[in-house]
């Protein structure tokens, strides 16, 4: 990991941020004491996570009952009365 001083970062911030994106993390020190780290942002994980989600069976059952604009208060009341 490359180490730079706070003064170097102040003088060439844009350059160091671009270098961190290209080469990896850059450690920033203030008088020899580490104070921050500039790291590249992780790349996109490869798609929409909602397309890979697992629907719980309870939700699937509820989803079927809500189709067509059902009144949720009657569904909640029915569930409450069952218990």
C-alpha cells in the first residue's frame, strides 16, 4: 500500500484519488501517524440483486391474497382472528 503525507494529498488530491482507483489503497499520514485511507470503490457486483432474491413462502401466500387490490385491513383482521 502506498503511503503519502497529508501535505502531498492536499497538493495533488485529484491525482492521488485517481491513482488509488487505478492501483489500490493509499494510506494518508499526518506527521507519520496514519489518519486516513483512500480506497477504490468496489465494482458493480453484476446485476440487480432484486432479480436474485428469494421470496419467503409467507410472503408468496400473502401476495396471492393481495392480488387485485384487496383491502389489507380485512386480511390483517382475518390473520388476527386465526391466532
